[in-house]
């Protein structure tokens, strides 16, 4: 897109100077969802929740998702969803799967003030880290606190997604009269939803388990500090044999060792695990794997007291990322 790099960062990472809109969409390969969240009397309320199913194989295959096969058909689905809402939507946030919008960290010295020059520096640094064509990606950065042993002065959180896909999604919503002021990933969106659980922990972790893989997002007093995404091809399902389970545990132990190396003075204090609402077996398995691998059993998302009131029965994993996108305090 032709948007300035700084503006792009606000839209991808959820940072800027305006409050989050109450309207949030969440998209995956099968479903487009909408939620409207209102802060009333000191508590968040879910005023509306709607869904529309997408045709099979709406998206081309790809490691970061893929472009829409039929953008016009997706636009019709967006219009269909909007037509069924009780309130017009002009500005909204969009939550995407972690497999489509991923994170990495880079170290840097002082960056140029000119936006084009800043982007060029970041792209050069990211190109050495990612197994993707950086020319095909949209990047957004936000400065975060440095690690104790890093070699350069600054540390940047970089979000990246496939430009062709993001541009198609923005265009589909724009044609329906909706400006997407924020595009964020599921794990980043979940942080404001579970903020109280992790904000006070010197070192906490959020594990997000989906069909496409799993994410581990470590936080230092609520701020993202380390990130790891593993795709489905690299992990077994919860129903796998114990050798498969041991593969997950081994990977988690390696991750724990890396975290200890990077943050030697901090111990993991709390872990929250978010799995599909209907899969209790998977949730229990991941609690065991996290306990064995990270040394802390994951607290299920549904066991937390999320600050949300709803007039209808909802699955926490479905609505919590959307709640987080609506709830995020924008500074």
C-alpha cells in the first residue's frame, strides 16, 4: 500500500493516537466474524456478535496465508455481514490468524528520521531473518524495551504479513464503506483481553493453539518480549501418540532454555493457554505439555475472569481476541 510507514505501523500493530473503535472483525480461512463491544459502567459488554461462513478454499494456499481466489465474492460476504448488523460500521479493527500475520524482533541503532529510509533499514535487517521474500511483505514496527545482552541500542517488534492479501482485505472492506484502522494478529489482540493476568508478571507467556499451529508470546510486565510460531506441519495434534507429545515438550524446553538465556534474571511466572472452545482434550494436553516444557501449567483462557458481559452464550476463544482489539488502550 502507499500509506506512510509510520501509519502502516499503527494499523498493523494497533498503535496510534485514536481510541479503538467498538467494531471488530475477525477472519480465518472459514469464517468472517463481527463483534461490537461497548464500555458501560466500568465493564465491557458484547452488544452484537455475527458470523458469515466463507466458501471452501476462498484463499490460495501459502505459508503466510494466500491471496483471495475471488475478491469479488469475498466482498459480497463482507456486504452480507454488514447488512445484517444493527449499527452502521465506518471504522473497525481486523484480527487475523497468527499464521497470516507474524512477529519477529530485530536490534537496531538509531534509525533515520525519514520514513522511506527507516523502512529500508528495517527491511534489510528482516531480510536476514525471515524465510520469505521481503519484497512481498508489508512490515510494521514498534520500539520495545531492549534485552539485557543485546548488542545494539534499540529493539524493534516487527509485524509482517503478505501485502497482496492485506491489500485485498482492505479493498473489500473499503468498497463496503469500512476503513480498517487497525490490523492485528490473534495473539497480539489477546494480550489486552488477558492483560490483568500477565501485566504484573515479570515474565509471562501466552500460548495460542490453532489448527494452523501454535504461538508462544512471552511478555515482560505485559509487553511482548519474545515470540515463537510453529506451523501445523511441525507439531502433532493433541490426539497424537506420546512420542509426538514429547516432540512438543522438547520444543518447549528448548524455548524455555532460550528465554532463560535472553532474560537470565526472570523466571516464567504465569502462562495462559488459549485453545479451541470445544476441544477440552486439547486444552488438557497443552496444560501438561506446558508444565513439562516451560515449568508452568497453562491456565485455560476460559478459567480467567475476562472483563466481558454478554447477553448470549459465547465461546471465549472466539470473542476474546475481538474484545482485546476493542479494549486496547491506545497511547
